[in-house]
C-alpha cells in the first residue's frame, strides 16, 4: 500500500483553517483543507505518494479544486501533481518562500484569467483567399496542375502552409489588439489543428470582466461569420502563475 502524502493545489493568503469539502483528486472523496504558516496557506488533500497520470480526469479534478478556492480567495496555482510527504514539509515550504509567495499574491490580487480560442469556420474559403492574395501561389498551383511532377505538388503544399501560418499570425495579432487594452498581460499558447488561429490567455482585473465580455460580444458580432470563438473565464491565472516546488 502506497504511503499517504499531501497533494498541493494552490497557495492563498489566510490564517484561518478552511474546509472546501470532499473534492480532492483521485476519486477518494478526500477533504480539501488548508495548512498554514503565518498568513499563508496551502490548499491540500490527502493522497497516495504516487504520480498522477496527466489526463483529462485528473487535470479537471486539479483545476476544479483551484476554481472552487478562487471563489473566495486570490489563488496561486501550483503545478499539477505536486505532493508533499507531510504537513510539516508544507509549512517549511511556506516559510522558505514566504516573501516570494506574498509578492505573487500581491501581483495577482483581484486578477483573473480569460481564455480565448479562435478558429476559422471555413478553411476552403481561407485557401481561396490565399490564392487571390498571392500571385506566386497562383502560378505554382497552375504549374502543379499542368504537370505530373510530384515535387511541384509538395512545393505547393509547403508554400500554402507557409502562407497560412503567416495569415494566422496577422489575424491573431488583430484579435489580440482588440482585447489588449483591457488586459494586464496576455500569453499565446500553442495552436492545434489547421483551423486554429489563436489560443490565448489574458490576465485582467476582476473589475473589467464585464468590459472584456462586451469586447468578446463585439468581436463575435463583427467576425462571427469568419471565426468560431471558444471563450472561457473567469478562471484562475493558470497561464500566469504555475508554482514549481522542489523538495
């Protein structure tokens, strides 16, 4: 039987003991509570001293706890699958990194993250735009269609890919500019699939949530025929704080 440890979800500022209910990772109904040093607390639950597989179920459990805590506190998310051997190790961590954590909590006070993914709705129309805009692509396409040379087809494919990536960069920047004035910071994450133009996270002040919502609505009204938007938030600042703990 694996030794029991303490799974750490996030750091908050409080002296009070808190009980967030039996929502711990691992489907064991472990109670999520706090361990404190002065006015800093780690949000934890009991767990076997085993590594958790990075999958949707475990990541969702980890993030759900942090989102629950965020309802009442500014949170500093801790990296997935951070496990301490004991509560004393956690108190030592809080003591050792006290100044750093207090500074991060000040920086993140009343801040939330808003996530935006943008995808082209019709790739065929984007391809046609590329052909209309780029004389070299048109000429290369004509040569490839007239020839049986596979190398020309490969060359065309590479040229279209390069032009597509450039178009994504230009359009992503225009979308970022639309939101940038209302955000404190932003992060661009990796794209997935041919259709995705932007995968970004914006750090904003809680007081500007409605303003950010309105900007999203405006963009959807103006560009909804071209793009499909996936809009998430407010959520904890996962893209702006990811505490790494080494024991």
